[in-house]
C-alpha cells in the first residue's frame, strides 16, 4: 500500500474521530467529562454484559452458562448477539467500574472505522483517492441510523462491514474472486448475526444491481457467476453455523418465536411525515422507540442524490437501476410484511427500521455517482435538486404539523405531536447553503473544504439533536458506588455458600443513572447468583414459572426479584437480602435457605402450576416438596369489606383475621401497584422501588395468629370479597421444613463460575433431588461417575433420583447445538476451500 493510500485511510479515520470527539465533548461525555450514556439499552443491558465479558477475558475463565442470568441460563445467545465484536477486546484495558467509559471509547473507534471502510469502498468502486471522498465517508459514518442508535454499540459493526460486503460483491462480478466476499459475509454474521442477516439480504440486492450495471445477464457465462456467488453466499452462511446453530437453539426458548399475523399484513409503516427524517433533528432520543426511518444523510448528499435522477448526464438505464435498488429498500421499510422479513421475521420491540442504514448507504453511493459524473457542471440540475430537497422537508413538516391538527379539530384524539420547529428552519438553511456551495464548487475547487465543514456541521447538529433530549449518568458516581457495592457483595458471598442466591433490594448504583434504574442485570454486573434479568434472550419457561410464583415481569424480556416470599426464597436458595441504607449497605435478611440442590418428596413429579394463582401455586408446591397436605399458606378470615369512591378511584376496606403466625401476603392478578395505594392498619405499605404495573406478590407485614388487620386499597381495579387475596405463611411449620431441606442439601464444592456444578450429599431415603436450576437439555448429570436422567419438574426446574448412601453429584453443561455448529462450520470451510481450488483450476484450464 502506497504512502498516499495510508494517509487517505488515516484521514478518514482521523476526521471521524475528531467529529465524534466534538460531539461527545459538547455533551461532557467520558473521556471529555464525567457524563456517561447510562441510558436505554446501553445502561440497562449492554453494560452488564460487557462487564461479564471483561471478567472472563481478564480471568481467562471462559464459561457459557451463567447463574447470574436470572436463575441461570445459557450465556451463548447473549455472547452471539451482544459481545462478539473484536472491539470488545479493548475491555481488558479497563477496570470493571470503567466499563461505561470503555463503551464510549469503543463507540468512538467504531464510528471512526466506518470512515475507513467507506473510504475503501469509494476508492475500490470509483478508482479515485481524493479529499472529496471524505464528504461521503462523513455522511455515511454519521448517518441517521448512527445518530439514532449509536448507544446500541453492537449494531455499529454492521456499518463497518457493509462497505466491505459491497466490495466483496463487486469482486465476485468484476474479478471472479470469491474469498474476500466469503469472509465479509462470514464475519458480518459472526460479529452480529441480527444485522449480519440484513447484510446478506443487501448482498443479494446489490448483486442484482451491479449485475444489471455490468450487463452480466447478457453475458454467456452469467450462470457461472450467479452459481459461484450463490455457492459462496451459502457456504459463508453455513461456515457461521458455530454461532448460528447454538444461538437458534437458545433463542427458540425465548418469546422471540411468537407469531403475530398482524406483522405480516401489507400495511403502511409510515407516511409523508417521515420526510422530516431527511433533515436535521428528524427524531430524538425521546422518540427512540417509535419514529420514521432514520435516513438522514446531510443536505449535500440529498441534493446530489436528487441530481442523479434529474441530470441529463446520467443515462436512463443507470437511473432505472438505481430506482429499482432504492425502491426495493424503501418498500422493505414501508410495507409491514417486508419490514418484518428484514427484521428476522419479528416486529422490532422499539428502535424501528433497523435496516435504514442500508438505505442510507445506497443513497450516499448513488450521490457519489452523481458527483463523479459531473452533475455539478449543470447549474439547473443543482438548482432544481436544491428546490426539491427543500420541498420534501416542507412536505414532511407540514404533514407532521397539519394532520394532527386536523385530527384534533375533528375530535378524534389529542395527538402527542413532538417536533421542534427550529430544526425545520435549520434544515432549510442547510439545504440552501449546501446547494449554493455545490453550485460554486464547480467554479472554485477550494470551496471543497467549505463543503466538508458544512457536512461536518450538519452531522454534528443532527447528532446533538438526539443527545439534547437524552439524560446522562455520572461516571464518577458510578465508580464510587460500584466499588461500595462490589465490596459488600464480595463480603456477603464469602459468608454464603456457593449454591445460594443473593438479592439486592436497594442499590446505591441507581444514583449514577439519569433515569429510573431497576437493577435487573446487577447480578451479572457483580457476578452474583440472583433472580432478576433483562435480556432479549430471557428463557420464556423460566419467565412464566417465576411469574406464576408471584415475581413481577414487565414484559417478555424482564423478570424482577420483586414479588418473592419466604417460601420462594427457600425454594430458590435465596440466602441473603441486602440494601443500601444512608450510604452504607446492610444485610436485611438471612433466610437460612437450602442450596440450589436439595432432597424432596416424589410428589414433585406431579406438580403443575396454574396461571394467576401465585400464592396457591406456592402452597401446593410446598406440599408436593414435603409430601403432605399441610397448609403452609392459609387464607385469612374475611370479616367484612366496604368500598367508597375517592377521587375517581375506589377505596376497598377489608377487615381481616389472620389464621397463622407469620408474614401476610397479598396477591391479585393483574394489579397495578404504581397507581394504587395500600394501607395496613392505617400505615401505607411501600410497594416497590420498581414500577409494578401488573401482578406481583406484596408483603403486608408480620402478624400473629387470630390478629385483626385492616387493609385498605385505593385503586382503579375492581376487587371482590375474596379471602384468597390475603394469605399468611404458617412460619413455625414452614421453618421446620426449611431446616429439613437445608440439612438435606447438596454440599457444593464448585464455584459456579464454570459450566459445572459439583457437590456431595448423604441420602437417607431414596427420593428426588430438586435443583433450582432451569431445565435445559444442555445439562447432563452424573452420580458417582454414572450418568442419570434429568427430569423436568415445577414447570421448568430439574430433578434427579438418588438412592440411599453418600453420593458425589456432578452436573455438566454443554451449549445445545454448539457441537453441531462446529461440525457444520468445519465442513463448510473445507467445502469452500475445495470450491476455490476448483474455480482456480478451471480458470487455469481456460487460460491454457
């Protein structure tokens, strides 16, 4: 590579790095200030996953099963979706508390690298290395998708790979070379299979476009090229089976497999208001869950794109080819059916139009073709394109402003119309200014630097339009609170046994976050075994089981620790509950729970749960585990119930008499604790630091048997005269059973930071051992070195049968599908190697 080319690529990297540094510095983000982007998925999900990856990289202890994922789960789907970017290796340079800062730096480096690969594509396609290329590399690297979703940092790798995939397609068609294309598809899927799948679809669309451009379909050897392209594509996809197969097996256990026919109906996804996305400030961070396609590409690129279709310098054939490619990509976003297919046959839960970056890339590519064809020499074309660009923005904002007004005037609804009129005027000014610079650029090339500054200004302004509505966390507070919580959890873990779980009911870490932080993934963050999880990979059976036991679940991606009782804590091995109190942590409860494996009665095999009957499920389950009909949770005696209207809500007053000594629990499904107020004997009960919008078990206090209790509930929900709402745990009887289970627990000797659970136990009577570990066919069990069958019990837990005597129990976990994935990948690599040798052999024969 010549020195000139090295400087060219370095320039693309450096310019992008400077721009993103300006953007981050203007918001005081690390490393330019103490602010951090601890919002949205970056703060609630990726931060914990990156911290766990760093832990494994630094320790060298790689394991694919995490007990910190709710009750425990396969970690491979998390790795394949969130963590396979090579940039994540930089995490080893940071401490655990510095991971948020590491995430910012990784984002900056990825955006800078987008400029390099885009520069490579422009050089490869147009055979030109010039300063003007940077105008297009900047537009691509800071396109609307990047500005809208930069904090979803695992998606950014796809934008680095997209230009390389396009080069791979060009090499296949123009040079009959396949190795580069093979590896770009392979790595695109490995780095992030979700957007990698989209790049595979793009590859096909771009292949057809280039084939039409190069008149491939009129050539006599067209079938050879098509066959070899398809063969390479298939083998590249199959070579990634080591990632795809185990991920597919894991994801089939989540709610991602749900089918909704509405997602496939040919309805429109957006209207003319989406044209606002072409200008600055088309959407904001507040609108991240629902907005039009993020297709911002700067005014200069938009004008050049329109010029391509107006200019007489461009042939009708080229215009038609470009129209077909852009049309396919546009329709794929506009029509719900195709949009669902592009998103791996699932409607995105927020963050819509995740394929919009592909549309932006093609627009920028077509704009460069217009620039390279000399459209700047046509004054009328630039003027017309500038006017059309301005009209499109006007139509978008008029639609966004006018239609809601009409709807409101007609009395149908009061719209939530969020838009900032200042961005409309700024977009118009930028369009006019860019049009003037492009017009003058043909006469004075020195204005190219002015154009670069204009493009840079626009991408910074658009990026800041997103940042302006986002709230930032504080890295200094995060570091301090992380240290405090890590220290106390380390101390508590040392007091506890390996097979126990810990719940942090109030964390000081929340002070560092800008919005309400619900601590779902703190177990992963601090490497403790607990109950909660927030992840797209959450096992649906585990979610349903815990929800049926009374734990709160906001949606299919979240399960909270909130809603547990003394009984479920014993079942799941929750030994400690701690919380921060006045800037220090204290252990609130020690449940003396059994470990995650303990001996139970044979009745466990026949137990089934019922939906929306959490307390009943708990009582029947405890009876099954003990092999008795004893009531452990007993309904109260309901003496009376009165109701009255209070501020458009209903106050229900229950007069109760307890029938057991112990904690009193309340459960109704559904029940919105966030809008309700609950009083016990006149004192308000704190429901939860988490906004509980649906069912969860609520602890009302500790009472003696035959004690009179008044419970008042102010709510919008209609309640009945039902004693099942309130149940007391018979604490003395319950504690006797807990002591028995604890005495018959597995003595775990492994640290659970490996894919193995080892322990010993003395069994007095042949019976099942229940594991509070979710059932997974990746687990295998051996007792005294001999394999035994694992049974699925309690809807989604595991059990094995043990005979009397002293036993050594070992559970080993292997990721389901991983071995098959390796086999397919290895075979595919061998087949591709053979394919390449065959192609080269035929090429030599043809030359001879």
